[in-house]
């Protein structure tokens, strides 16, 4: 039996050592009985400096009240994803996110285990980002952040529907109401939002953009709302993005990646214009216009419960859906010509247009990356092209080796309208999908592998 227990302990230790997370286990006396290398690396310590030692001796800045391990043993209740800031034995500040669990044997607590993630570096980068946002391009008189580089005129299009969207955005920009923007990746959402800010009455005030997917969940709240001194060990008074954007516009991209709990706090700010820093009981009044963007269709986010319905309806005062490039065929060659001229100036070249074979490819390709993908494609071709016109052979390898998109009977196709043939095929596919699904728009959109809103837009075009 003793040999079996020893073997079990040896296997368990080997497993814990192999986990790529910091693991710290203490017994009921508060002494460390297991401490792996990952935890030691997070804490800037050596395993020998912690193993077998009383917890507070190894980490003298902690107390029985502030230590999550000791608190869990005292209460018997687990703690999930809690930030902890402390000093190690060598005086180095450590930031971790801890999940701490009591260890029971029957009804008795025999210790506690902590799984820690180091986010000191991520937090430092996030705080530096806030400081950069705070100090970037400050006007000495007004101390205003001026970060807008694009206007709606930079969103170039000859598509009538997209031109109407731009005209509507220009009118509605004067309002202070929140805006929700939907668009696939690469359709120019941030450019569009900057353009709205530029046209607004807030154009001389701060414009701050934050991608909600780029910051860990545990940091996003403090980035948005700021922190109060003493909210946790080592915390200082720091403004969040709402305070930095006061008087101006806060652009929240990929809103659907924001934790649901945090969306509730965002809703409260939209309702009463008050923010509360993490760890504070004081409300701070802010005057911020929120513009949110998503690259998934809102109804899908609502159905998948990644977007709160009440937040959606609060943001959905003005909604804009940016049309993907494949649905504005006339913009493909128009933008291609624009990018050729742009890179001619940058690269000192004199390339004039595209050969016909390349044009046919550009018009037939679906451009899943939208305008961004087209621009990068033209940039590549402009760098490798040695002729006076861009050629099919200049395409990046990944595009050049796609299944044949150009019909072999080229002579016959030159006598036909490419656009009319594409529209005819598209209409047939849409009508077939609707027939199969008995008119159900959601199911038809899934069959066609396009967003529901895109299908509705195409149906409207067919009806017209």
C-alpha cells in the first residue's frame, strides 16, 4: 500500500510538472508542498526558495487576508480568475491571474492549489498603450488626442449603394447617438468609423480605438474603465479609455468578443454616461460617443449569445452594413487602378493598368479579404512586375495556383457581358436555395455560405 501511494504521488508530481501553467500547492499549515518550474518562472523565484517554506516567508508582501491560497483554505470556497499583485522575495513586482481551489479529503480541507497565469508583461504593454493614448499628439492648448487620419472620402467607391451608405453616414455623423457597424474583415470598418468621427461635431476631440479581441478579458475592464488606487495590491489611479475619450469618440471593434458581464457594464455607461474605475465606489461623468463594430452578423452574435440583446438594441440607433467587395463588382477595377497609381508614386514606377487576362481573374475572384486583400495583392504585383502593365503572371503564388477562374473559351466570353452572366448565375443559386429552404432566409443564407444581411441585400437587388 505504501509503495502504491508513493507511485501515485510520483505520477501525480510528474503530471503537475508537465503542465504549462504555474501550479502552487500548500498544506493546511500554509507550507508549500508543490511548486513547479512554470510558477517559479512567473514569480521570478527558484523552486528551492519556495518549496517547503511557509507561504508568507517566501512572499513577504502577502498577508493572510491578501493571499488567495490562504483565503481559500480559510473559507473553503474557490476563487476564479482573480488578479493578484505582490512582491517576491527579491523585491520584484509580480502580476498574476489566479484560479485557487480548496483540496478536500472527505469533508476536511487538507490544502489548496493555485493555477496562476503570468500577465505582468501583457499588463505592462496595456498600461503603456494607455499612456501612449493619453499623450499621443496632444495639443498644448487643449490637450486633445488627434488620431484620425481618414475621412469618408478615403473610402473610395463607384458602387451606388455604397455611395448612399457614405452619404447617410455623413448626415448621421452630426448626432451623438451610438452607432453599430457590421462588415466583413477588410471592408474598411475603422476607416469608415474614423470618417464618421471626422464629420461629427466631435472632430476636434479625441478619437480612441480599441479592438476588444486584442486584450485579455481580465485586463479589458481596467483598460476601458480605469483603476483606483488600492483596488488590488499595487494598483494605482489610472484613467481608462472612456475617460481618455471624454468629449470625443470611442471605437470598440469586435464588440462580440467582449465578455458578457463586461457588456452589461458598457450598457450602463451608455445609459447614464457614468463610469466607475475598477475598485472604486465613485462615479465619473463622461461624454463619449460609442461606435461599435463587428465582423459577424449581429443576429448570429445574438443567437450564439456572444452579444447581449439589450446592448444590441441600445447600440442599434444607427446601423451601417459595409458591402463586401464581391458584391460591388464595379469597384474591383476602379480600386485596382487607384492602387496602381498609389504604388506608382511610392515605388517610382510607371505601370499603366492590367492586361485583359488579369482583369478577368480579378473580376471572377471572390476576395474573401475584401479591399484589404485587393490592396495587398496589387502591392505585391507592383513590386514584382517588370512590364508596363500588370500581368496574370505577376499574381501571388497562392492566387495564381487557384482552380481556373478564367473560362477557356476566352474569345466567346469577350462577346458576352461578364457581369450579366455572374448576376444570372447568382440569381439562380439564390432562388434555388430559397426553394430548397421553402423561403427561410436564415437557412438559405447558410446554404449559400453568406451572411443573412448579404442575402437580404441581394434579394432587394433582384426585386428591383
